[in-house]
């Protein structure tokens, strides 16, 4: 079987697939270490900041607190970022919004190893940047408020900016709390210069920070190392001493630290203070040599600390050990994959959604043959009436021959599972639970236009941000 890793070279013929091998029945996901109980109501506290009239903060499951319009539409920015052959996005503090009504019909050559000037697919249906990303407009008499400032659009309208970047909503979001336009938790080159939701700072001490992950908002120290709590501790008291301290380092608080909200201070010895969160003393794991790790939670009685957790995926899904760490899998243990795609126009439109052109995915998974695509990366079917506790997981009706949404009552339509309204897949050449042979299938290791395994934890290569491990 010809495989794609880092480019389209070799993808000229039909891809031959092995039939899916039988797999041992896998254990359900409930109780897996990186998912919480579905009834958890913990939400992340945030620092209140000045906001203009008509802007508010709303909680979201994946991104925590985000800014939103009065109607509840999540607010995003499009920060200038470098690509292979140039940059795209809004320049900070430029006073100008570059996402406008221009309709681009050709590739730019910014991302691809191929030159620009190729006609984009489905040009007759293509929308402009501002149609997909409506600007958050400001009234004529608007005044700057805190980090909220004003920029001018090419048509002369005033638009809100936050921290120097113009802000937008997404045409994909339907209701308050949706973050379908982009995600900080799916970082790693997901879609070229992606749009990301923005929000107020998390309410954490200066010594700590919050890192969005697929399983929730992970608490880390100022160097990026994961923070843990111990079952052996009592509320407001640390029982880690002597030998315990050889493995675990208390997260120290300064002498001037003040308790607030869910944050309290424990005095370990006279003059030595330690941070506690929700009543639990906090530590880092001395054995960890990489940032944002979860290996300390493999020690019995120790747990990564989250400000909030993502809710459970569909009940029939499982978690499997794989060469890339632990992956989300279907009921038979077959690894779940998501598809990433960004086109190469100046406005960097995403092409990973069923409402976007499917030509990119069809080229990668089957040399434009939909039948081969359905064998290479089959959709994950959903049972009639299936639903998940998590709002991130939904059932979509898909036409498998086009990859688009199916019409009501359409013959041959499939009911499939989707994450953030993007269908998920298995891989035809994965033969047993834990196989992840389809990971990094596509351009630029699957990030530019291709498939990635849905990692729950990635211990063996790189962390979820796609960066190399960091030594202490």
C-alpha cells in the first residue's frame, strides 16, 4: 500500500486497502484516566477585564471562558503567522483588518511546496473571508476600553480589536458556547494560519498557567511542567514529606501570596508556603523531563490538575495504548482520526468541514475516488438515536460519495460521529487495537491536509502541541 507522509508524492493511483481485521472487544472509556465523569461541573475562573458594551464572557467546554457578542457568538482573532513561503493573518497594532470581502480564486503559494496561481476548487461557490468570518463591528461613537481598540476595514467600517488584533465571529458557530471556527486545544499546525477563540486571562497565580488540551485545561507551572495533586493529602494540608519530596516538588507560593477564590496557601514549615487549588496541595513531578506531560498521573494516587475537564466522548468509544501514546478508539479498538485542512489562498480558508470543498480530502484519501476514500478512511458510524454527553460530539448525516452533508431523507446517507462538527474516521490498514498506521497521513505530516490520530496522551514522540520534548 502506498502511504503518504509529508507530501503528495506517490499518490497517483488507487490505494489498496486491507479489510479491517477483527479486534478484541475493548473496554469502554468510562473511568479512563484522562477523561472525567460526565457530571463534572467545574469551570475555569477568569480575571474580569474591561469590555465594550455588547461584549460578554461565556463558558465553553473546550476553550474555557471566551469573549462573545451580545448574541453569544464566540469571538476569534487571526494573528499574523509565518508559513513556508510567507505570512498570512492580521498584523498586530496595524490598525487595519485584512479579512475583507475580496474573493480569492487562486492559490497563493504561501503554504504549499507548489507555486501559486492554481485555480481553487469550487470557485463558483467560494465565499469571501468576511462572509465566513463576520467582523465584530463597532458603533460610530465607540471608544477604546482596556485592551479593546478600534481598527478600520477596507470599506471604512469600524471594527473591534483585542490586544491589537481585529476580531471576528465564525459562520460555523450556531449557538452560545460553540467554538467550531477554531480551537486552541487542537494546536500543532491544524489549518495553516488558523483563527483561534480568545477570552479573558485565567484566574491563576503568576507562578502558574493554563494549557488547553483535548481532555481539558491543564494546569502547568511557569516553565510549562504539569501540576499534580495527591490522594494522600487532606483538604488544606500536605502529607508529602521525606521520601515523597524526593519525587515531588511542592509548587511554592511567595511570602506575599494572597488567597482568592479557589486558590489557598498551605504553610509547609515556617516561612515556606505552597499553593493549593480547590483544597488540594500542588506539586510538580521531578522525574518528568518534558513539558505538559501526564506521566506523573501513572503513579498511583497522583493526578494531573485541570481547571476544567472535557466531558466524555460517545459512550461506545474506548482508549487504547498505541505507539503515539494513548488514542481515542471506536468500540472495537480501532484508532479514531480527525482530518485537518487549510487551502492555500491568501485568506487561508479551512477545508476540513463538510460545508467546505472536499477535493482536498478526496485527493489525499483516494486519488479523487470516493469508494477508495471510504475504504482508506471509513467514517465512524453512529447508531440510531446516539448522542454524547459532550456538546463537542454530534451525529451528522453525510453523503459518503461527496463528503458533504446529506439532504433529509437522502438515499445512501450515513449517520456518522463528528467532533466539533468534523466527521471522524478509522483507518483501513489498522488491524488491531492500538494500531495508528494512519497517523500523519497527508501533507506536512497530516497537519496541512491529512489525517491525525486523536491523541488522548502522546508520551512517546511529541506533546499535543507538536513540539519536541523539553529537558529540565
